[in-house]
């Protein structure tokens, strides 16, 4: 009996594994020429390596979140493709920030757009085990919780959906680097608060309580944040069921709003709005990960995720610049505000999202 039971267990594991491999080979394999995630990801990462920081041109004083998000994507691409040369060059790009002079370009402002800086040194620590990266990266996750609200979440919370990547990413990375569950608890508690406040019955999210529009990239930040958190959140965590429900409700809604070319629009529910790539990249990341992790039905979401990737790569030019990216966007209060946002080429919001999508396909 014991031998039979063991055989059944092993067979079950085999079938689960085989199902995962099947899903990946059917939906996430045999790519048309020029669209393979390893090839596209490498191009995107090399595009980032060659760029100067915006503070070097005088555009701003500090490193800003799109740079960090793109850098994180490039690092994960290098790790998944085992490209040690690329990893080394991405790490070298960080050397300046370990000096007193370079530290002047790291903001200590209590703002989610600057706290997310910690994601990169934490990723570098995970890959190199160099304690200098850990100390720096962890400091941002800890400072974020120095001041909290009455319900225990960071006082930096603005209830803009953008926050749900910025806050979640640095706290989850701190957990991945240290194994300290308090970081997951922080992220999960904050995520549930945002779900309760901003997710609508249709599964989508308002940009903010007073900005009641389904902005594409804003919803992308939310989708990516939930995905990063769910990847690390234990199955028995008290907030997991609530977060997974929010994720699944959102993914089901996104299926309905995906355009024929695989992309999603600047305003998700407005067919007259233009297809936009940064939100699309984030949704692709979320869907691909969901299929691979078994959160989503592979027969339903596998084709949609593949279609999204193939649509997205058509918007990457010969220099690996992502086109049709919505410019930086604060919350807005009118329909024309969102519809009239400029379309950018090479904007790092789009570079980051496409990099995450490539990483999800490579995992």
C-alpha cells in the first residue's frame, strides 16, 4: 500500500509538471523570428545599459522610479538568461551610488516614487550576496514604515494605484533578500487596503478615489504589484486569498478589454482611446506569470498572454525603444486629460514593462 501511495503521489507530481511544461511549450514557445523573449529581452537590457541617468543631463536631481523599474527588469533578464557579462555591466552601473558623491543622487524623500530605489540594490544582493547592497536596499524598505497610519500601513500611501507596485516591489524584494516575513506582511496589508478602496465590481481599478478612470498603465502597476506579491506570498498567509481574488477578478476583466492586436488601451474601457504599451507589458507580465504559476486557467489565458506579447514586440523599434508609451501621468479628472496624453518612444515606463514581460516568459 505504501509503495502504491508513493507511486500515485509521484504520478500526480509528474502530471502537474507535465501540464506546466505543456502550457509553456504550447503558448510560450516556438516564437516567430525576432520575437523570442531571450532575444527581445537582451535587446531591451542592452538599451538600458547604454543610457545615462536623467540627473546626468540635469533633467532632475535624483534617480527616479522608471529608471529603477527598467534596471530591475534588465537584471532579471540577465539572471534568467545566465548572461554573466550583462549582469556584471548592470552591477557596474550601480557603483557610483556606493560612493558619497553618487549618494547625492539618491533621494531620501518619504515618497513611494523614491523608496522604490531599494529594489535594485536588493536584487543585486540576491544575485551577488554583497552586503553593501543589502544594507542600502533594506534601508528603503524600513524607512517606508517609520511612519504608519492607524490601520498599520505606511503613511506614504496615497491611494493611487501606482503605489501598489512601488510599495509592494521594495517590500517584497526586502523579504526575498532577508527572509524576514514582516516585509511580506507590510506589503500584503497595504495591498488589501488598496483592493478594498480602489477595485471596482468589474475588476478594474480607478486611478484614485477622486480620479475615476480606468487608466491603462495605472491598472498595469496594480496588476504587476499583485503578481510580484503573489509570487512570494505563502499559500497560508492570511491576506493571500483576498489578494488572489482581486488578481483573478482583474484578469477576467482584462480578457474582455484586450484589443484585436493583443494590446490594451490608454483607457481600458474606451474603444476610442489608443493602444498603449506600458500597460500592455505589465498585463502580459501578470498573465504569463499567472499561467505559469497555475493561478490562471492555461487554456483561457495562455492564448491571450501569447497574443499580448506578440502584439507588444511589434511596438519595439530597431534600437529596442518601445513605442506608443503614455507619458508620465498624474491623476486626472476629465476624459480628455487621459485621451490626450502624449505617446512617447523609448520612455522608460514602456521599457520597464516590456522587460518584465520578457522575464516572465523566460522564468
